């Protein structure tokens, strides 16, 4: 939909991408720590800080999304409103509600408690939910331009996603097998390893 534009779209995309990147980073850190590759490095305080950043970008993404919607809604200009009218009607309305619930409400409430930011299994589950909803969000942005009436998630979309996921996992494992996980020449490595959270 090249004729639709929003000055907040870039910030919205940045917030969503940062949130997804933090989720991937947290999952990788938990997996590598469980296999013993980050022994003595990844501590509870590091996971806590990553979870706090995830919560921050959850709130930031929601703020930007609501601001974009509210400005377009209040201006009521046909060149802008058609974007949301399409996504608030038909089967796409269910996807819109699912995004509100599972991309904001559930992660927000799940990351609020102190214990939640310190429990690896809980953080991995929330990270996976955020990644799934990131895929749904991008699908919600793109696909209504091709089919306004119904939501169709077919085999091509799933295979393309799995192809990119496989390429990403291959690149990460190849990089991690050739490079050190610990930046030994970093002058702040000792401070980072002894980082702790007092709150």
C-alpha cells in the first residue's frame, strides 16, 4: 500500500524489531548457558536486565502503535484511515484484537513481576510468544493489501518463514563455532562478569 504513509512507521518498526531482537538474544543466552558455554558469565542479573529491556520496548511499541492509530483516527483523512478500516473489519478484526492481547497485554503482565524477570523458563516462553506475535504483526501489516476479506496463512508463508529461520540458525551456529563467545580483550569484561542487580 505505497500510497499510505505514516511518519511514525519507522519508529514503530524499530521498537518492534528491538523487542524481537532482545527475545532472540534472551533465548540464545538461556540455551547457551544451559549447555555450559556461558558458565560464570550469564548470571541472573544479566537476564534481569534483558527482561527489563523487553518490558521497556513492549511499552514503547504499544505507545507508538497507539499514537499512530490515535492520530490517524482523530484526523479522519480518507487517505490515511483506509489502512485501519481494512484491518478492523472482517476476519482481520480478530487479528487486531489478538495483537492487542498477545503482543501487549500478556507480555506486559508477564514481565511485570520481579520473579518473572529472573526465571529462565518463563522468559523463554514470553520471548517465544513475542516472536510469534511479531510474525503475526508483520503479516497483519502486509497481507490485507492482497486479501481484505479473509485471513489466509498458507503453505508459502510458512515455508518462507521456515527458510529464513533455518538460514538464521545456520549463520548463528556457524559464527558461534568459529568465534569466542567471551570478548577476552574487552577492558570492561570483569565488570560485566561481576554485574549484579540490587533491586
